[in-house]
C-alpha cells in the first residue's frame, strides 16, 4: 500500500460510538485512517457513513490472529487503537465465552500482530471503569485495585494487564485508557443514557408514555465520548507509555440522568419512568467516580461537555432523528 506521507492509524471497532468519534478526530488531525470491521451480512455503518469516503475499511476478526497480522502489515500504521469489544455489560452474563474471546483475548491478538510485524507501532487499549466494579476506594484512580463485577469487567481486566505485560516484556509503546462511562447521540440503544434520551424523545412526540428502567440508584461518572477520544490520542503522543483514568470527576445516579433528560424536554420524569426488576444486573456496580488528575496534569486534558448538556444534546438528537424518520415514514 503506497504511503501518502500522512500519519496512519488503525481503529478496531470503528463502527462503534468511540470509533466513529476517534476517526473524525484523527481525520481532522491529518491522519490516514484504517478501520477494522468483521465480515458480516448486517454491517452497521450509520455512525461513520458521513466519513466513509475518507477512510479505508479492512476486514479482520479479533479472534483470528492471521487476519490481524494482515491488517497491520498492509496498513503500516503509526498507531493502533483497539476499541473493539463485546461492550454491553448485561450481554456479558448471557455470552460470557464470547465476551472473553473478543474483549480479553482479542487484545492479545492485536498486540501480538504488532509484535510480529513492527514493535515500534504505538498501541492504545480501551480499558474501562467496569474493571473497578465493587470499588475498593472512591474516587477510583490508576492505583485503585480492580474488583470486576461482570464477565465484561473481568475480560477488560485481562485486556488491561496483557497490555501492561507487552509493554514491559517487549518494550512496546502500549497504553491503557481507563475510561469512565462516556455517552453521546451515537450511543447504542441498549445503554441506559440512550434508553432514557430516546424514551424522552418518544414521549415528547406522543409516540410513547413511559420508559422502563432498572436500578435508579446506580451512580456513574458520565462524560461525552467526543471529549474522551481526545484523551486517547493525547496518551499516544507522550514520550513514555503509561495508563490514565479518563473521567468527569462527577457522579450522577440514573435518577439524575432521568431528571436532566426529562426536564430538558419540559417533562417530569416521575410521571413516565417505571422501574422494572428485569433490568437489574445479577451483580450490581453501585458507585463509580473517577479521579482523572493524572490525565489533566500530564496530558493537559479536561472534559468540555457537562453532564446536563450531554443529556440535553442526546435528547435533542433523538427528537430530531424521530422527526426525520416520521417525515420519511420510518418511525
């Protein structure tokens, strides 16, 4: 593949929320962007369709070592961002083996491909606040012990430590971003913030009357995905590879998210939210709150979108999306 002289980056999980924002960000920075996708009869490109003509999509699978080696060999990237995962926590109880194969061993697959092809390539691993799980201290920082409470969290702990292991064993530039919850209008419909924002939009437009949710007392540290991909890139530009917590430093309950979203649309959440025990997790994570002091000091990073603005942005986007679909007769 002819080299354009631009820096090159490979993104696994490019069709996901984070992958799409990172691809946009890197294109703005002048990168040539390669996205890894699985061969599938139902490939979903809606998050990247506006930039699809500016990126190169390559087929590979995180459970197939040979295909990842081929991607790294062909793309010749300077940076690889591993964002692909089975990332919905409740699904990880229903599909624990798949979650382990993709979310845990998939990390080794990408690291091993880099080790084999070119050890100078920089690697970013998408670690998660779910690794803290039953948090041993609050707020959680880089030194906080992990205590995952789901197969997803357990798989992410493996992915985190294998990244550290390759960094120390092979002197590779491999970093982990321990990202706390980050949302956007591109969040999957199964995630609670998007479930709330879409529910508000449907109620506001008279398409529905209620939203059914699980534990309203669960507390999370929520930020905007567009802010968090900036932190990923900054980690990859440092002289020394290291791991960083990326978070807003504020905690809000699911109830707070309901209040912010419904009030943005001029509605009272208590009139429309119903608690349904079927949405409770087998092992709940009650409180996540990140201390991102290290990222703020060393990377000069800070989030720009507030929690209330984030929920408002998501509600507005869902109202606009539903109105557009309604005009085209697809709502």
